[in-house]
């Protein structure tokens, strides 16, 4: 069961990992006139090659989504919008979909994000499976059980050693990778999740936060 928290909680990761803004709730907007105009220079493009990615590289369009595994709006985005992005844009080879993580909502999202990084370092397919598991079973997670449930899922459903992933979480093994996303989120003024950044032919088009529809994505990218 979700522990009590508000969507305005500022989330601080231990050790070297810094603070990201607040929220889960947000509304679509047309972007910021101060945003850099290319994927190479935009803050969300920092270390993009090392992030979990579906689709071609390079791609006609690139969709970069900041998500928190504990965010209810991210779960809705994953169930309602992402499947269409994958089936209609990624599978056709028209777009790439990249996920970056930001701890913004419930406290269990912080160790979950560390576990995602530790999993991705071992196997990309297991990363996507674990991310989907967090969203599918979101209401069952809290800070007390996230490690045990993560270990059980990875060991049973993937080829990754769940105990080794949890050991990395506790040791902070992949905190540098977590901090890379945190820094990119801060630089891009991400204050809610999901926040989606859209690029076409390497040029920045727009961004949206909160209830992001597939039609918004498709039209913004002219696909």
C-alpha cells in the first residue's frame, strides 16, 4: 500500500544524489522559449546514449520521457499512451522512445529508481520488464517492501539476479547514473512526472507534463 505523501513532496536521494523538483501533477504546455533547440544541446540530451531506449538510433523523432515508478500519472501514461507510441511510432521505425527517471512522488520511488539502474546495467530487457512491473503493481509497493518485491520479481521473471540488484541499491553502486538523470531533470526544469520532451529531425518541438495523450505526441512530431 502506498505510504502517505503529497504530490508536492521534494525528494532527496541519499549520498551523492541531489534534489529534483516536486510533483506528479501537471498540464501540457507548449515548451519554453529559453529551451535549446536541438537534441544535442538540450539538457535532456545529456548522456542520452546511455539511457534505456526503444527504436532506431538515429531516429526521425525522439521522445524523451521523465518518469517516476511511484507516480500515478506515469502509470496512466504507461498504460494509455506508451503502448500506442511503441506500436505506431517505434515499431514502424519512425521514432525512438527514451526513458529517464526522476524521484518526485512517493518515497519508495527512490530505491526503485536505483534498482532500475542496477537492472539496466545488467540487462535492458529486464529493465523494461521491471519498469512495467512497478507501474502494473504500483499500489502494492512501499518503502518497506520495495526491495523484497523487486528481488522476487527479477529472480522469478527475468534472467537478472534480484539479490545482486538489491545489494547494488543498498550500496549505492549506480547512484552516479541516477544523478545523471536528476541533473538532466533539474537543468530542463522538470517539476512533475511524466514530463515528455519531443524532438523531430534533432530539433526541439515541445514538451508536456501530466496527462500526455498519444495524439498530442503524434501531432507535435508530424507523424
